[in-house]
C-alpha cells in the first residue's frame, strides 16, 4: 500500500518557491486592488486567454470603468477595443455589460459572495465563482482549472477525469486551511514548472513527494 500524499509538505515547499515564479494575472490584479468586481471581470477576461494578455487587457478596461454602473455606460464596441486581443473579445464585451446590468438590477450593485448566486450571472462558471469567493472575499472555496486538475492528479492526491470531479474530490480531501491559496499556487507552479507537456521535474521543489502520475517525459 502506497503512503499517503503529503499534501501539507507539498504546499509548504511550493509556497516557499513561489516568489521566484511569474505571478498570474489574477494575483497581480488582487495585489493592485482587492475588489470583488475587478476580480470577477478579470476572471471573465482570463477564460481561454493567456495571462500575458489578460493582465494588460484588464488594466485598459479598468482605466475606462471600475464599477458596475460606470462599466454599464461604456458601449460594447469600446469595451471590445479595450480588451482586444483576449479570446472571444466580442462575446466577453457583451457578457461584461450583461453582468453589470444583473449586478445593478438584482444585487444592488454588489458582487455576490456565494457560489450559488455567482453562478446565476451570465458567463460565470464554477471556476470563476470560486475565484471571486476566494480572492475577492477571502472565503473558503476551491477553484479548479486545467492546472489544478492536472497537477492534483499528477501528485497522486486525487484520481479524477474532469475539473468538476477534482473540485469535489479536493473539497473532501484537502484540509480547509489550504483551500483559498490552492488554485493560485498550483496555477503559478503549472505555468512555470509543472507544465502540461514535459514538465521541468529537474527543477521541481516537490519532486521527492510527487508520484508523477501520467508523466512520460520530463526535463
């Protein structure tokens, strides 16, 4: 029988190494402005878009408007120009304006702080909802994207086929004190070291603790 994965020690080592890695766009936005609305909109921009594109696009957009009321008054075409070249920029411009309308009409201009309420907003899935809850409000939640799904399985900590399954498995297994920081830590790790193809295992601070499930080649 294999020994259990030492997730606490893995997180401790990754946290120690993280300052040397490039930060994610969402982290940079949080550091600049701890505002749930900006976190929400930045998350929408980040979908299917690289962080190197998301960060500058968010800065350009927030230079135009930083609240649901002011954003709602910006024409869709102007939002499109500000956020280009994020993926699906025309669709996202429309979704952003729809989100602002919903926030004004249904939530009194305030971004909801529960996952269930956030999921009722246009274009918001579980990944975005969890990020807003954890980063925007500092409340417990586990955001699972492709990096978190891949790496949690690569560690051997969970055995799941889809990000949605990984979220539920982590909610059952991961100690609650690690929930808020888990996504950002693993996304940063995944972008810089534990890449999808040929991960940099020679540089990995947790290699002795990782089962390397599914890894067929590494650097």
